[in-house]
C-alpha cells in the first residue's frame, strides 16, 4: 500500500474514533511510520486529508450500495429494497467508514461545514441515481401521488434512523425495529 493510502486509512480510523479536533497528525504519521512533516508530501494540510477521507467514504458507500443492488437484483422489488436497507444500515452502524460518515455528516467541523454539505449533496444525487429506478417501479397505494423524491426521502430517513438505532440496541432488538419499520414503510405502497 502506498504511503498516501496508508495515511488515508489510518487517518480515517483516527477521525472516526477521536473526531476532527481529536485526530492528531503526529499520531497518524507515527502509526504509518513516517514523520509528521512527511504527511505534507501527500496532503496539503489536515483539511485536505479530511476531505480525501470524505471522498473515500462516499465512494466506498456508493460501491457498497452498488454491490447490494447487484447481489439482490433478482428479488422482488420490496425484498430488494429491504435487503438494501439492511445492508446499508449495517454498513453505517458497524464499519469505521460508517462511523465516520455518521459523525461528520451530522456534526462536521464548523470550519468545514459548508464544504461537507456540498459534498454530501453531490453524494446524495449519486445515491438517487442508483435508487431511482427501484422507486419508480414502487407504486403508492393511494393512486400513485407520491413522487420518487418523496419515496427516496422517506427511505433515507428510515435508513438513517435504523443506523442510529443500531448504535444503541442489541442485534435482536435492531432486527425487530428494522422489520417493524419496514412493515409500516412498505405498507404505504401496497
């Protein structure tokens, strides 16, 4: 693995565990086995390293979504969406990338908030592009007046809520909550 990639992976862990303010470039460099000054051969500053991690996490999330879409492509639409919900909620609650995603989307460093928000909006558009075909085929039971945007928004809120729940409860409770939430979510379409 190249030094820039090592820095990215080690820094991802440090940011996820210690926050932006708590992540130390000196400790990151030490863990990679380089001097702190050598970080600047790869990244302009802490902000540049942080935004490289944001881009990496968004890309990894999108790849996870694509993998879930592909793995479940033969399932009926409602089962396919449920599996995507399950896969993504596990990703957001269990992985270092998910921890980073949740922490910095909800609570970005104030000085970086606008840039994080801009990147998030672009990322969400890419998620929309992947999920829209599924939601276009999902019909609302009340004469179809629900837009694809409304369906996507509801799905994202359900996903974020479940991922948050998974941070607090044991697996059995989380499974029960996901199944109950899904039952009521999907009931609005059939």
